C-alpha cells in the first residue's frame, strides 16, 4: 500500500514536472530568455535572446548584465536598487532600454524572476523578454508628433457630448481662459447664440459622434466675447477596443490673416467704387470737352463769317470812297466852271447879271458838295480804318478760337486716355474683388456652423 501511494505521488509529480517543462519550453520558444547570477553575471541565454541582442553563444561567459546597459544607468542609484530588489527575491517587470552587441538601442518588455533554493536564498535571476523596439519607436514617434502639435498648435479635447476635458496652454492663451474656467464646460461657450440654436450645430455633434472628421476655418468667441478666427480640425479618437472615446481639436489662430483679408476686401470695395465714380466723371468730362470743342469750332466759324462780312463792308466802303472822290471831282469842275461863268457875266455887264446870279448859286452848290464829299470821305476813311482793325481783331480771335479747339481736342484725347485707364483699373479692381470673394481664407460653407 505504501508503494502504491508513493507510485501515485511519483506519477503526479512526473505529470506536474512535464507540465512545467512544457510551459518552460513554450516560453523558451516564444521569448528571449537569459539567466543571471545574483551578482549579474550571465549564466545562460537561449537563441531568441542571442538573436535579439546580437551576440553569439561563445561570448556569454564574459558578459554580465551591466554590458547590456548604458554607462549612465550602471552608475546610477536606480541600478543599484534594481539589483538589491532582485537579490532580495523581489520580482521586477517593465519596459527596459538595453544595448545590443553593436551598441544599438533595444527595448525589451521583460520580467526579472528571482529563483531561490530550498533555504530561500536567491541562486539566480531568470529574465523573460520580448523585443518591443519597433513598438516603442513607433510610440515615441507618435508622442513626438503629439508633443510637436502641442507646442505648435492650440489643442482642446471634448467628450462625446461636447464637454471640455482639457486644453493646452496655446489654446488657453488664444481664447484667454484658464483651464479651471473651461473644464467641464460645453463647446457652445465658444459659439454665437445663433449658431448654438441652429439645427446645423446639433447635426455637427451628431456627425462627430458617428466618427466623421471635420476641418475648416471658424469664427469663435474668446473670453468677454472677443472674436477669434481658428483654422482647425476635429478628430474623433478611438480607444483600444475601437470605441469612440473623445474628440480632439487642433487649431491655429488666423485672426490676423482674416482681419487682413477683410481689410483687403473693404479696400477693394472702396477702390472699385472710386474707380467706377472716376470712370463716370471721366465720361462726363469727355462729353463736356467734346461739346466745348464743338461750340468753339462754331464760334470760330461765326467769327470767320463775321470777318468776311466786315471785309466785304470795307470793300464797299472803298467803292463808296471812289464814288465820293468822283463826285468831289465833278464838284470841283462845277465850281471852276461857275467861277468862269461869273467872270464872263461880269464882262457882259447888265446883260450877264442874271447869269452871274445863277453862276454864283451853282458855285455855292459846288462848294457845299465839295465840303460834303470831303466830310463823307473822311468818315469813310475812319470806317475803313476801323473795319481793318475789326478784321484784324476778328482774325486774332478766330486764331485763338482755333487754338482753343486744338487744345480742347487734345484735352479730349487725354480725357479719353484717362477714361480708358480708369476702365482698365476698374476691371482690374473688379477682378481682384472677385478673387477675394473666391478666396478660401473664409470658406462660406464652413464659417456658419462648424467648430
């Protein structure tokens, strides 16, 4: 009976040992395993460990745990405490940075397991490890990118209901809030009342909760109602189980850019109206100058016609002068004949007295005629002189009028050039204003409700 009991116990122990060996074999196949003495010397390592750390089996005898560590770590109090804990039989696990045979970094997810003898003394330390270098490197890159975003951008996190979880210093600075003032408050704190009450706003949060990503440029309100323009993206974040857990917003303050855009837009609008008014004035000026030139040509023509008429009057006056001179000559001849007749009448005595009276009357009439024609000739001379002066003055006036017409034509040409330039400027300003309207500085589809 004793033998039977012993045999049964031996069978059970054998089975248990086989189970342990199976477990250890599984660990040996799947993990990097290395054994250290209590003072850190390498006792044994499996092929996985050698492959992971870049060593050969014949190099193990000369190695200790410190050969896998950086000098800074080996010289630290932390390293001494690490081995003190292991020698005291305490289990240690974690993610550790180690050095491979080429001096490169290897990250190991490992556990250090003290092994004791029957007296409870630590006889060795067995380390089971997995190479997680790729994972740690990837996580470091992700953390680096997140840190860079955190330094460069305004970041805020919301729960799925829109309540604020946290915000970085950049966001707090842009919006002029402290974290204590924001934490637990709803996103609507940053929005205008018209936006919050709209169906688009509730639809926005519904779509975010369905995992939809949003980005754009948004008008928001900082502390005390100050308008802040943000270029931002809303990013749904999932947990390890693939469930949506929160919304992270990355944003940049573009208020100055938007203000510059609005200033340019206002300037373009003013320039457009000024150009349009200038074109209108130029057109009116062109019409006025054209009408002025037309009227000045008419004046010049009228002056020319008047000069011609006055010239004709001068010609007629000269003809009258010739006639008057003829009459004066006849009067002089008549006077001479009357004088001769008087002489002859005096010689005739009483018979010629009546004839003498007639001759005297004829002589007096010839005298008056001569004086009258002299007066007429003098007046006609004055008329001729004044006519010549009038013609000369009209000629000068006509030449001035013609020069005025020439200058008016030149002014009209300049006005036309100004009008053409103004029209080109108006077209350019219109195109610039159109480009501003098409600009993506403030997309009209996004400003109204997102963010």
